[in-house]
C-alpha cells in the first residue's frame, strides 16, 4: 500500500518566531519580515520537539516539492530548504542529537558548513548526512587526534574523504538561480542511497542516506553556522534588513510502509 503526505496533511505543525509568518492557502508561503531581534523562523514540519509526534519517515520513499524562493544573494541571510531531518538542534529547542538529514538546503554567508570535500560551505545544495550511524560513532574515540590534523591541507585532503564517507555525507552544489522560479524537486530516499533531481534532471546520485527515521520540514530562518572539519565552530543569527520568502506550491510523499 502506498502512503502519501500532502499539503492537507493533519500532521503539519507551524512555527512562527520573531518576524516569521506562515500563510497556508493553496500552498504555503513562509516569510520573514524585518523585526526586532535576530532569530526569525517561518517553518512547517510534521513532528514536534517533545516528541509527542515522532518522526514518521523512513526509506523507501519519494518526496516531490514544487517551490521557489525570494532570497536576495546580496542581502539575504540565514538558511532555507525542505526535506527530511531529525531536528538535531535549533535556537527554539534544547534537544541535541547527532545530525541526520536528506534535503535541499540553502545557506547564505556567513554560513560556512564545509561538510563535503570540495563543496562550498554555503549556497544552494542537494545534501545528505547521517552522523548517528555506527560507522560515524566509531570515529568518536579518534576525534581529539583527528580534528587538529584536519587543519593541515595535505592531511585533510588525504583522510577527510574517509571521514566523510563514515558520516554518510554527500553534497552537490546547485545554481542558486534555480530558486528564482518554480521548480520541481524530487528526492528518492532508498535503503542503499539517494537520488536528487530538479525538473527531472539528476543533480546528485549517492550510495549514502540516513539509516534512521526523520521528520519532514520546510523553512526559512536567520541562523548561521560555521562548521569546519578542523574544529572551527560558530553558531548564531543575523539581523534581517529585508523580507525573504520560500513559496511551496505542493508537497507529496509516496512511501510504502511495508518495505
């Protein structure tokens, strides 16, 4: 039996923080308006943080989203996107987990999350990570030794691809101009990997994918994060000087719960 989730799904939970506003009519319009404070968030998700509503989704499934965005490359801040994750952390939740995600993800500078070797730490991406899998947890005892060494370019280039594979990280940088017009984005999440496409054209094919359950999310916010393999970390939020929006025309998930 095929299970589907659509814009009419009763599981949706709406989050509006600061200047964040969610309008639900034919689709969802997630907008940030300039307001006092730095952290603003407009978000829809099909789980909550308690978690009274647990993460619902596991492979195999296909996510199809029709969307566009109004994010000025010159003045835009924060992050935006849609897909699945395990809500590892955020300013509006005290819960912390190792990150697990499979999604289309946008990050404006000063975001600088260099998770995939050779892929910029900001921009519009197709991305996968699962730092909670056993192969990733096995790296923990060696982390105090590995992290300082990753600041040396020769060692970083030699050993980080192995670490990236253990963390099930795969990313592909996309043209940010795609955001200016409505596109069809698809994610095929399988037990043995994932496929990403935009308007039917493949943008990422990988044998890496999350092993555990995730929740569905779409959002636009003002967060930034700096995450370098060599140990440089920073988190915060940026002031918003102009409105920015994510427009979701449709969302559909096709999933076979018997698989």
